[in-house]
C-alpha cells in the first residue's frame, strides 16, 4: 500500500493527459491564458502507461483521466485501451466537458472507461456561453445522450455551485438528471486563482439541508474514489453528491494524488509539494527507483489545504495542474 505521512492510504490517481481545452471556463482558465506546455514536454503514451503501472504496483487501484480536456488529445482511445489493460486496475474513469462525447463515448466505453464525470454548470445556452466563452451547450447535451446509451456503469454531472449565476437552475438540473439516471454533484468553487476568486465561493451546507428535507434524502454510497458525500431518494431513483472543500473540507480522508501531463506529481491542490517524474522517466531510472521516489514524496503529502486561512497562497491554472 501507498501510505502518506498522516497515515492515509493513497489508492486513487488523477492523471492529466493534456493541458489543452476547447472551453475557457471562468473558474478554471483566465480568458487571456495561453501559457500551454509544449507538446514535447508532455508524457508520451508509453510514459503515461508506465506511470500508471508503477502507481498500480504501489497499491493504487483507481485511475481517472483528466485534462484540460482529455478528449482533445490525439489517439486518446488508444491510450485508454493501454491503461485499461493494466493488471490490478480496478476502476478507470474519465472527466470531460462533454463537447466531444458524441464521437468518443462508445469508443471510450469499449476501451475500458467505466464511469464518466461531465462538467455541466448550466442548461442555458446564453449562460453556458458566458461561463465557458464557447457556444457549445448543444454539443454537450447531444454527447450526454450518446453517452447515456453507451453502457457506462455511471455518469455523474458536475455542477459548480455559483448561486448568483446558476442558483435558479437547480430544479431544472435535478429534473434533467432524474430523467436520465445521472448522478448530480454540486461543487463549491475553490479560490485557485484570481478568476475563481472573483466568482466567489458559497457554502453548500444550507442547500444540503434544504434538499435533504425537500426530497426526503438519505445517506448513500456511490461508486467512485473522490471526496463527494452522497444523498439519495428513498427509492434510490436519484442521487446527489456534494463536494465541499471550503465549508467542510475532507482532507483527513484524502486518498488521491495528481500527475500533470508534464509528469509533475502534485500531492495537494492547496499546497506546493511536488515531485518531477519526467526526468526520471527519460533519464534511465528503473520502475523500482521511480516507485521509491514516489513513496518518499507521498510521505510529504500535507495534512490539509489552506484555502480559507491563506486563500492567495496558491495560484493554479487547473487545466495545467490536472482537474
């Protein structure tokens, strides 16, 4: 097992396959941002599969592919197939903005992706354009319909909770998810940079109480390794999760690390601890030597973030870090 210095078992790897994205969501990427990595500095497919294999050998059983937008990376289905064949991998999932699901959903499912997380903060075309700076809501909704019919074990809809922007759409989003058997997840905005801080962060705690009472929700466990806490209707026909990094952080149970497309191992979104893996991958290090460095780095994984006590400490472009 891979254990950190606080005694937490790390069994979940979030792996970015690109820092590029075809949207420009306001809480993720500043409108003027163009500081993308040179593709020569990206891990190639063999290096990505190798890193996954090393982490799996260390006890990681769940891998989530992220970006940027992972579906903009050329030959992504080949990469998914390569990772999906690794012995010891229990769960392979993918986070996407949904714009390319019409083309890729069936191929992803047959290549080994079991679950999808799809970012969808609004059902309004005008608001979608305002938030993402792209007129692409129709592509996302059409892609979700294809994904729904493609046989994934689970599809989760991630809605960043911005009450002044999308607060009046909650009922519509609940109805949308109920009708399609999607799990809705509401997420508190994290102050990862100036753009995200300007949008503000609102506690989900009052809303959790309200929805629990309105729909007679009960506690539920939903497949996945992330930090969401779930409630469901008594007949289990609808589930809603809440990710609350601000109002009720989940650091004591953190079981994940991130690797960026450039091979940087990030131990915590709210701290700067990291390990550069690419020089080892390209410098002749053996798997055992890399695994040892990972074990030593994970021992330095901090106890918690400081988003509330020191909100300006960390400035990240999430597309570059890995979502």
